[in-house]
């Protein structure tokens, strides 16, 4: 993909790799200021914090799984996995070579959803997915939940806890078991939030087994063995142990020296990749010392977009916006009406944080940020 459209020649080309929370917003913000190309391994953006509601209510995904073309009217969308970056080009799995003046890396996490680990990897390697396939997947997972009496959730981070909450509220007769390797649920935030979430789940008859893991590759006939020697019988399971980081593709590229030992992209205070003048890194993939949250990824996108606009118009580098890592604020929903929230000085549980997040899961708000109507009608 070379050159550009007639009349667009004076505009700089910005290639954004990754169409998740950060990448979709930076592409949207820049679409009228640059010749923007979005490279994403799927044709749609999914609001991640709505995905667990979509498992218990598949129609919820109609609003939260959005084709990129719906909100990026002025962007060239390339549905493919990026496999290489040189000093001036991005190369995709299909062999497309896309030149850039500026590059934004936003490949936070590989999109896999709550699936079994083996499925997670093959699912990703299978290549781009369509929105239609994603919606059908939610229908199938929903049927799986409906048909099960006992559901095992492996992983007690935010995904596992939110999924348990959704099932406990919508299907109170199902037996839900969470097995978590760590000493407490929700280890990414404070102890108070963990304890409150545990009490809430226990009150809804969710069984929580801590400090044990489950080897999902040796499951037979619905019988699961834990590392502590316990046997669990369940009709189905969801692997909520976390998605792989989307940085392995950078390991043998021009950015290989910009990855830290954990595979995170090292960025400076302006969100430029360390050692690079025209490459930005935003979202979960960065080494910023803060919890990995979508509202922070959105802030990164805003800072990077502002800095890119400045650089593209010949502004002085010293005028670039600075990003300051944030305090760990988080809201974890517990079904449709309640949530546990860690704010600055207080951790609370119940309907008040539930009113902030759990009813609509910020879907209307996120759609509005992308210039879409909050509802489909
Ligand atoms: C269940 C759940 C609930 C959450 N709840 C909240 C919440 O309430 N509030 C909150 O602030 N945050 C929440 N988060 C966290 C939030 O979703 C992440 O912090 C956010 O998605 C990070 O955005 P990102 O753009 O960095 O990465 P992602 O959103 O992970 O997007 C990465 C994109 O890059 C694509 N990609 C990866 N590799 C390649 C490649 N090589 N080539 C092309 N494309 C590629 C992926 O397909 C994906 O589209 C939640 C997360 C989950 C999973």
C-alpha cells in the first residue's frame, strides 16, 4: 500500500496497529487530520467490558461489537494481523506492505474472549474474525451455559469474577465454581475489594477455591483435577486466566529492543516508544507503571493523538503532551445491579458502584466516544 489518494498527498500517513480500545479511539480522533490506516486482526471493535454480559444475554453484543467501518468513515481498514515493522513500513500476514510516516502500536491483548486455552491460541492463529461469527459465538456460549448445571470458571481476576457475577444473577439455579491460583480474588486491586467480592460471591452460593489451579489440557468427561488434588465435576468451563499480550509479533522487528523483559513496549512520558521519534505505544502493551484498564488506554489514545497532531503540523517537540500514570481506580461489576469499586480513599460494594457500571457497562458512553448513537434504534 503505497502513496495515497489524490488530494490526500500532503497529509501524513499514520498507521495504527490494533483496533481495540486505544487503537480504535486514536484512529477515530485522527481520521480527519491524517491519512490513517488501521490494521486489526478482526473487522470489528469489541467493547471488552461488555463481553461477559454477552455470554448470558447474547443480544447485548449487538451494541458492543461494532464494525470498524461504522465509526471510521475516513480510515483505510486492513483486516489482517501485523507480522513485522521496519523503520518505515508495517507488514501484514497477507504480505501487504504499508508505509508510514507515524506509527501507533496498540496491540494490547490478543482477542480471545473467555475460551479454553488451546482454543484461545488456535482461535487467534485462525486469523481475522467477522462480527457475524463473533455474534454466533456468543449464542453458542450462551447455549452452553443454559444447558449446564455446574459451571467451572478458571481464574479469579476481573474476567472470572465478572463472569461468575453475571451467571449467579441471571441463572441463580446453576452451580458456579471459581478456581483461582492466587491467594485472593482480584489481585490487581486492593485486599478490601477482594474480600468484598468474595463475600458477595459466597452469598450468591458461588464456590471459590483459592491457591489452586486446574490443568485444562487433561480434562476428561467433565472431570477436572486441581493442583491441590481435588476433583471437580462440571458440565462446562470458562478459561478466564488472562489473555496473551499482543507483543510477541514485535520480537524480531525494528522495535525488538524497545520491549522490556516482560514483553511490554517501553514508552516515554509523551507515549513515544523509547528510542523512536515517529512511533507511539499506547494501551495495555505499554510498560507504564499503572493497572491495565480501558479508561487509561483511552487517555493514552487522547495524549498520543494530540502529540501526533502537533508533530504532523510541524509543532515543537517540547510542546508535546505528557502522560502521567494514574492511581489504580477500578470497578468490577457483580451482575446487573451491583459492583465492587476501588476509588481513591474508599472501596465500596453494592448498588452505587453498580449504578455507575453494571447496568449498561459503559456501552452507550463508549459508543458515543466513537461518534455512534448509544442505542441501535
Ligand atoms: C472482561 C473484561 C472487563 C474489563 N472491564 C474494564 C472496565 O470496566 N474498565 C476498564 O477501564 N477496563 C476494563 N477492562 C480492561 C480493558 O478492556 C483493557 O485495558 C483495554 O482493552 C486495553 O486496550 P488496548 O487497546 O490496549 O488493547 P485491546 O483492547 O486488547 O486491543 C488490542 C487489539 O489489537 C489487536 N491485535 C493484537 N495483535 C495484533 C496484531 N499483531 N496485528 C493486528 N492486530 C492485533 C487485537 O485483535 C485487538 O483488537 C476489562 C477487560 C476485560 C477483558
